[in-house]
C-alpha cells in the first residue's frame, strides 16, 4: 500500500524507536527537501503529535494522538506488515463497520480485508443490542473473510480469536485480560470488548464471514452511559493511562492475521485447549445457561462450553448467554 508523505515521515520516526532522526535523513528517505519535512511535521503537530527537535540531532516522537490517526496507522502497518490482508478501509465515521464489511463483499472487495472506524453511529452488539461506540476513544474493527469452510467449523473461530486478542492485550498492556465464553473479553470483572461474528452461508459453505470487534480503549468511567456504568471497562480505566488506538489496532491486526491463518489451516485446536484455562473467565464458576446450570469445567475443541451439573452429569452447550449464579 502506497504511503502518504506524512505516513512516511512517521514510519521513519517510529522505526527509530524513540531515537532522533535528522531532517536530512528524513528528507533523503522521502526524496523531499528539509523544508518539506518540516512542513509535514508541522501538519502532524496540528493533528496531535508532539516532536522533540534538537539542533544537529533531528527529531523524535514524544507524543501520539490517542484517537485513530490514518497516517499513524499506515506507518505502523508498514513497519509490521500484514500481507494476509489484501486491503483495508478506514472510515472516520460510519453506521456499523460490520455492515460496511457486508457491503464491501457485495461490491466485490477481495477478502481478507478489514474495515476500521473511529466512530460508529449505530454500532451493533449481539442479540440486537447496541454497541456503545463514541468517537475518538476506542477500536471498531470488522474483518471480512471468505473462509470456504463448512459452517460447523466456524463455531470456534470467535473463541479462538477472542483468546488471541486476550493474549495480545496482556502482552501489550500487562493487564489480566480474560475471555468470557463465547464472545466477550473481561477485565477486573467488567466487559472490555465484544465480538460479533456474522456469516452468510449457502449450500453448506460459508461464503462470507464478518468478525466485528469492539474494544474499549480510552473511554473514561464517567463517560459510559448509565446502563453500562457498572458493567463496562476500558484499557484506560484499568491501567490508569491512555493508549493510542493505532498502536493497539496494529498489534491486534497482526495477531489476528496469524490466528486466522492458523484457523484456516486447522492448526489451532491444540493451542486453544492448552491456552484456554489461563484466560477462561468462567473457569470453575457456577453459571446459569438456558440449557444447564452448574460449574464450568472448560470447553470442547469445537468451541462449546462444558458445564458440570450438581448431579455430576456434563452438559455441552453450543451458544447462548451465560450468567454468573
Ligand atoms: C457484543 O458483545 O455484543 C458484540 C459487540 C461487537 C461490537 C463491534 S464494534 C465493530 C463491529 N461493528 C458493529 O456494529 N459491531 C461490531
């Protein structure tokens, strides 16, 4: 993907990992004058970046905007290439990225691709619920795939991707993120993220699959609407600091690309069962599900939840809502 001049400047500065890069070097790398470099840095300052400039040494980044920055994102992706995705679409504002992804399939966009937005007017959650999607705070991401798999294999993809997101977020933030079967990520007992997987299936094949991920990154506690105030959290609330959305997004996309490849090649079941217990929010808890009540004793490789009833019998449930008893 072709980088803009501002994205190229950012890529060189990110690549230096906090060290100074001279104006001459930036100009040489981009084939532009030092004055043009300076103009691009000036424009980036207007957009929320802060640079330290030292005579004879050059520039370095000291602060990044928290909200999604398209050039910052392109620069990070250029440094962590994700060849798995053929393309992506960034929309500063949209209705729902899952709906945009479905429309992109209809207009023939080649999969795998992803859609990312900084503001959803009508973000959707599971079971017809709304997904709280304020501007300039969080990640709203939908991945479009044509997996050519029987629908039975898709049961576990949400679980597998949830586990990978949990692992990556733990690695990047150091926070004890957990996965709550089947679609949620939890942190300190509150919901941090949700996954909405939607498929178009015909004649026993999955034609189009959209995996939508909503992750609360920088929403502050006082900003959540009253109905979420007691149950939702964000990385910022849990860590006491803010996180540039593009940093988290680029890290997650790389992890997701690797995870989806492993899934499509069917190299994931062993890892899923091995890593699940450490991330399982429901492990050993007594829960209520429409089909069974009892203690959670883990998952089945196909992604179903295993519940041990008080009489010792084991129920295997494939979908639905789980409540803590
Ligand atoms: C849930 O927990 O109910 C699932 C929430 C999924 C939200 C994401 S945000 C990006 C994508 N676009 C949507 O409209 N929904 C998903």
